[in-house]
């Protein structure tokens, strides 16, 4: 099974790219968001999800492990196949998707190609308890920031953890912190997010 590919972008199609790895070209399906950020000749490292069928082997490429986790998780929902999952990840970033699910915002999910109102509502309902774990996984990724201040993502993860330690369910904590970030902005520190999250939970 192929788990990662590192090479040069040899071609970019509407829904795929070809990665040249030491002279071997691998065709990789990718989301519109991933493809938009690539140019011919770019050095690229993609996390790969390999699908093996009797008649074909398909490679799906992602910019991060978190994105691949979402791709796999989305397909556990009835009616969501690889094409719909890629379409959704091309419309919403993993963090935006996590926030939409935590807030029950199925209308944002519905914006993705191939997703109608009923399927959007099913995705939000079925993944509400799984979103917090995926969200925190994404928030702990290195921010690349030059300042010594904690990254906003880490503040959100710490605030979520604090609410969980206070006895709130992961789904409740995730929704409260998502609402707090929406209200206070991504630059808010941990303490402010906790206070705002607790207000949200007290409603």
C-alpha cells in the first residue's frame, strides 16, 4: 500500500495530478483545494490513501494527514463515496468542515458538489461526535508562525481539552469552542476561548 508520495508535479488535470517519482508517474486523485495550490514542476509531498479494486488501483492525495483522516471518516456516512468526500474537502478546509459539523451548520456542507440537503444533514448528525478528535488533530499541526506566542489552533485545542476536563462531552466542547472562535476571532487566547465557551454552554 502506498502511504506517501514525494516528487515533482508533472501534470495537473481537473480532478487529478501526476507526480513524477524518479521517472515513474503516479496518477493521484485530489481535491480542488489541493490542486489549486500546485503548479507544474513543484516539489510535492502528498499523504496517500490507496483504494484497491479488482479492476483498478486508485490513489487519493492530500496535503495533510488530517485531510486524509477526514476523507476516510466522511466515507463512513451512507451516501458519501470518494468523489463526494473529495468534493467536500475541495469546498471546505478540514478546520471549516469541523466547525460546520460542530455548529450543526449543514448549509455550509451543502455547498459542496453532489451534496443535497438530506445528505448534508446526515453528515453533520453522524459525524458530530467524531469531529472533535479530528479537529484537535488538525489544531496540533505546526503553525509555522515566527512569533513565540502560541498558535491560535493550540489555544483552541487547549480550550477544548479544558472544557472536556470540566465534564463536558467532546461534541459539546467542540461546538462551544467553534462558536467562541467565530465570535472572538482566531487570535483569541485560551482563557478567552474557555470563558466564551462556558457562556455558550450555559445557554
